[in-house]
C-alpha cells in the first residue's frame, strides 16, 4: 500500500532536483555570459583607445592618467556599498560602464606590451581562471575557511601596489605579482563556490538578475587581476 506513494515521492524529489540543477546551470551560464561580454567590452575599448593617438596622448601624458587609473577602484567601492539597494537594471548598467572604464585604464597595456605577448598572457590567464573556477564549482570542501586569509592577502596586495607606485621597486613588484596571482586564484575558487551556493530556485527574476551581475563582477575582477599580474612575467615590451 505504501510503495506507490513512496515511488511518487521519490519521483517528485528527482524532478525537483533536476529542476534545481537546470536552474543553477542557467544561472551560472548567465554569470559567465555577463563576464565574457564584459571582457569583450573592455578589450574593444582598450584597443580603440590604444590605437587612437588623439585619445591616448591627452590621457596618458597628463595628470588625467591618475583619474583613469583610479576610476575602476571607485566603481568597485560603489558596487560594494550599493549592491543591496540598486535595481537589477542599475547594476547591469553600472557593470557595463565599469567594463568600459577598465578598458580605458588597460589601454596602457596595449601601448607597453606586444600584441603577441598580450594574447599569450590572456590564454594563460583564461586557462588558470577556468581550471580554478571549475574547482570552486565541483569541490565539496568549504572554501569559506580560507576567506579571511584571502581578504587579508588582497588588502596587502592593494596597499603594496599603491606604495610601489611611488617607490618603483622591481623586487616589490615581483613579490606583489606572485602573491597577487595566488590570492586571485584563491578568490576565483571561493567566489565561484559562493555564486553556486547563493543561487535559490525560488528567487524572482529581479533577484536572479542582480545575483548574476554581481557574480560576473566578482569573477571579472579576479580574471582581470590575474591577467595584469601575469603580464609582469610573460609580457614582452614594445
């Protein structure tokens, strides 16, 4: 008498699990799509500016370069403080604006390094990022136990980078690059696991959209930083 009912419950559980897995897959697909399109926007802006003297000369030969360099940091702070209150549409608009500003900042990379070394470094960074993000998605280990260490490492890298702008120390830059790559690789795994765990099937469309944008923003930042730090090792100057 109980067997049919048990079978029904088991079937319902299986269908619910399948629905959740499909929803999670679609959510992660949205996150990576946003991130990928953001990188495209950044690359196009960087190429446009670096190939147009009328744009890069006034920027990088004047104090305006400091505004360009610090503007992405302002976006990061704004995202951090406003993420809970802004709408999905506002978050998306700010994300695209941030990607464009980051492209403006990264135009200097195309002026300093050869195109071949940039492409090679991008491929290496993409491989490292992809493998680490996959680990963060598949591992059953709770990566939050490393969160304090990673955040402290991130703060240290940021402070050391600012100090080295004035010192110009090659040895310090080497240490920043090594430690920074390790920190952002760890953050990639942690952020991927967090994005996966934050997903909830009963979220409304607005919440899912915001979650996807903020997830893409986190992973985008990790990738860009890995790419920039790797250039210190693999980049060939013009």
